[in-house]
C-alpha cells in the first residue's frame, strides 16, 4: 500500500506485508504524517477497503484533523492517480523478467523503484516532465 501526494505525485510512504491489515495502513499513515508534517487541511483518499473504514484507522484520521475521502462504489475514476502509479510499478518493475525468491527481495526492489527511481528520476507529464522531488523543489508549498 502507498500514500501519494497528489500535488507532486511523490510516493510519500509505502508499506508491504503478507496481508493488507488495518495496522499496516495506520503505521503508513503515521509515517507519512511524521515525514511530511502536512497542513491541517489534508485530505486522504482511499479505496473502500475494510482496513480504511475500521474505528482505529478512522480515529487516527480524526486525531490529525484529516478529511477522509473514499471511492464511490463502482466509480473507477476516484482512485485513478493511484491506479496509474500501480500500473507504472507493474509495467516498469515487474516486466516478467524480474522474479524474486523472497518477500524481502521484492521489498528491496520496490524500495529502489520508489525511493531511487520513481520519486527522484521518473518524469511525469502532469508535472511538466520533471520528477516528483524536482517538482517539489521548484514549487514549494510549505
């Protein structure tokens, strides 16, 4: 799972485990808040997965004054930006040539893709063909 800053297209935080449980998304949310120190008017958009509608996750959202936004049932466009990232990850990283012996090998490869390539080097047409980090440096919002 990953949280993306829609303004810069930067993957702020990502996490991987055997299962997509509530604690995984809570830990990722906490990490994103710690890393980015967002403004009070933050909106977090998620799919309608059970881990995002449970009380503990919702209380974390409330604790930080975050506005929760969820996809509408049957509306594929609500989450289009993250779906585009997922497609990029799959096609650019998992091109049927890469196989991973262990979950840790896959996790290391995903780290390298996101932290070293996607956020720092991959150009985005929506950002004027610069990387997310470069875009943030050119357009500071804090």
